[in-house]
């Protein structure tokens, strides 16, 4: 159909094995707060059915949406694997630019989606290669934590990013459950140390709470108006260190290919590992050539750093802001193995 390039098949109906061949959207939902909440459950259910590329019609399909509902829905849908605003003939227009608040909410939520596209693409690779889930209920990641078993108003991307949206009309805060560990807000980098508790988070209309779990490393790129813009930009690696009581290493990975070949033979695969004093990037496969550089490594959860080395040599291009260490790099390709230390 596309000259040997990957097709994109989107279907409302589905069948056993569908996820191996096509994407899915959840059908004719309504522009209601109830259906906004149900969209999280539906997307996570279909992930369990083996369909990873799935999403719901943002702002609702049937009926007239409104400013507040649309703002809150894009803050959910921007983080679902398939993300599309769509409604029926005869319904009021609901393009995201029609309200200033919705446009701002969209810029924030979709801007973050585009920054974490390398991570999302890697999750898709892991779903294809290993059967991992992309969108998750919390209980799939924390089955031993009984408090997660009834949580259906939050969801995770992979096992490292937690999305805690507002799902109630008029609300400007949200009660979010955090499993035990350290969590960092992806927008502000502020941290929460949880013993397994519910936390009240501020959430103005244009804001959504998205946290990365301590112990995880997330590759990101600069945001852009298109995925082509994102793919051309340099990388920034976000390292979320574990809490003081956890004593664990942080890990992550990156998968990159040409995005078009049906049979993938050439690709880049990188493994990341970090501790409270070091970071390493180890390339395990580099048959796919890319010129993208690593612009920075951002380490969350360290303070009072005065000495940084890159590949064993002293390095003075770094900044410390509270618990956030940003090391600015030069001339290091995402395809290069390299190490950092910080003390």
C-alpha cells in the first residue's frame, strides 16, 4: 500500500490478534465527564487485550463538548498511545484552539507528549518484542500494593510515568495515589517521597500532573509541531534517582529505527544505568545510523554537586538547582557509549 513502508491501520472494530496488525479507537463516546473517566479504563483494558496503540476521541464524539471538559480531556488523551480530537457531524466545533484555556492546556500536555516520544516509541518496541504494556493500570506495576487495585482514575505509561488527571467538573486539585517511592513532577521536577499514600495535588485548568518514578530513566527530545521536528532534535536524558531508603539503581533504555521499514533489521538500542554518583549510556546495537546528539543529562534527586566528569575527564558545564543537576554535553552522539560521574 505504501511502497514497502509501514501502514497505519486504525479500526473501531477489533478481534483476537488485532493489536499485532492495527491500531484501535474506542468508538462513539459522548462528550460527558463520565465518558472522560471511562476512557482511561477502556484504553487500559484494551492494552490488556493486546492492543497497544489505542485511544479515545478527545473532547467526546457524541454531543456538544465545552471548554472545561475539552481542557481536561486533552490532559488525558495527550498521554494515551493514540491521541486524536474527533467528533460527529452536527456537534459544536471542538478544535483545541477555540478556547484560550484549552489551547494552553493542549500546548502543555501535547508539548510534554512530544518531548517523551522517544520513550513512548521505546515502549511500543517493548510491546512488540516482549508483550509489555504501554498504558497501564497501577496494579499491573504494583500488584503487591492493595491500594492500587481500585485506582482507575490514574494510569501509567510503561512502569515509569504516572498520569494523575482531573476528571471532575470544577475541580482545581486532584487526589492522586502514589505507590511507595520517590516521584518527580515532569514539568517542575519537584519531588514527592511516598510511603504509599494519597496526595492532594494542585491542578489548575491548564495543568496536568505527570510524574516520573524514582529508579527510572526517560530519554526525551525537544518538543515540536510535528514528529519530524522532534526526530530532528537532540536528546535530553532525564534520570530519576531512587529515594534515600530504596538503595536502587535507576535504569532505562532507548530504541530508535527509521520508523518506516516493515522488517526492522537496522536499529539503535541504548541501555542507561545511574546511581547517586554516576550515569552510564551503553550502546548494545548501532546498526541504524543517527546524527542526533545528547544535549544534556538531567539528574533528579542529587544536591550540592561540585565535581562532574565526562568519560573520565573533568567537566565544568553543569548547573545545580535544588535537587536537579543538569549536565550540558557537547559532541556526544546518542549512538555513543559514555559515562558521567558527579560528586
